[in-house]
């Protein structure tokens, strides 16, 4: 019996299952960058290949955190003020639109802006102060794979491999 919670009925209908499931299919290409794998699938699509049978799988996943700069009190307070200003300006404009005093009043906008700056600075300072100097840098995280495999359902795998071999033979084509 198939339950609506199992994800099986959805995958039979061609919909993506809601629960994480391992990929299926045969490998038809392997690439060092996601861009190369994406180019390969695009090439398959251009060749009237049934790309709905294709899956790009990142293998050997790693979380890469790139440090973008040093974090100081000045930077924390400046960023908090800027963030709060944008939010306060947004709220102030909304309040100004529904203000019964008329369209010439900038009071709600100014109050929203100042309040946003104050709260932005306070929240940023409290957040940074709570780390007690244990994280004095900014960074950006990204999930990256060591390689990207292109898998295809068995009924179309041979045709897919043949098409990707033609792509690899082109000048500048990725190695399969």
C-alpha cells in the first residue's frame, strides 16, 4: 500500500519525492566542475535527449568557508545601522502610505528610519558581543563537490554516453 507520506506515489507520477532519496541511474559522464556537468546536460537537451531521465550528482561533498574580511566593532555597528536603516525605511514608507495626515508628511518615514537604525545597532552589537572575540571574521559558506556525475536511466544511458562523447570531442569540450 502506498501512503501519501512515503513519497513513492509521487515518484511514480514523475514528481520529485519529498523525502531524500539516493539517485538512480547509470553514470554517463563525470566532471570536475558543476559548470561542465550543466553544460553536458544542456548539450543533451539540445540533442533532443529526454533530460528528465538525467540527474546531476555531487560526489565527495565539502563545506567551504571563505573568509571575506576582519570583523571589528566599527564594521559590526555600521552593518547593523545600515541593515536597520533599510528595514526602518521600509516600515516608515508603509506607515506613511496609510497615514491619515496626507501625502506631504515625512514623519513616519523619519521615525521608522531612526528606530530601525537604533534597533539594528543594538541587535548587531549584542550578537557580536556575545561571541566574546571568538569569531572576529566574516565569511561566506558554500557546499562544493569534488566531482559531478551525470546519471541517466538505463533505457537511455547508451544514447546519452554517445552524445556526451561527441561533446568531449569538440574543441573546448569537457572530458567525460
